[in-house]
C-alpha cells in the first residue's frame, strides 16, 4: 500500500526545514534521481514554498511498475509530475505487486 500523499489543503510542518526537498511540478524521473543521489528515499513535496505532501521512493517505483509490459507507458510515466503521480496512486490505490 502506498504511503505517499499530496494534500494542498494541509501543511506538513514537520518537513519545513528539510534540506532535501522536491517541487510538486518536478518530473518523476528527476525526483528519483534526487532520491538516489542524496540517498534520501522519503522527500517532502513543496508547492509555492509550502510543504503539501511527501513522496517515497518505493511508491514511485511501484507507480512505474504498474503496466510495465507497455514500454511507451513506462517512458510516459517518467515524465509525469510528482504531484500527478502521487494523486494517481492515491486515487487508484496501487498495491504492492513486487
């Protein structure tokens, strides 16, 4: 079950001073690169200077793995924004399949 969450109506204050963070409009591919480079696998998601959620490495990998048999879809998903990916995961309730 996914743990990532985006909620623009809520402020996640405990992440306010996080050194490594990503923007809600960053692409999934870019977010994964930041996570791997910094070895931070749980990152706060910011929009207009406000923390609106958190995204987890494992959840992004699960998001990409859904429909993996379609290579075009996989490449397309890499270019989703983090916000879009998390909202899709929350809506479809992606479950662990690995």
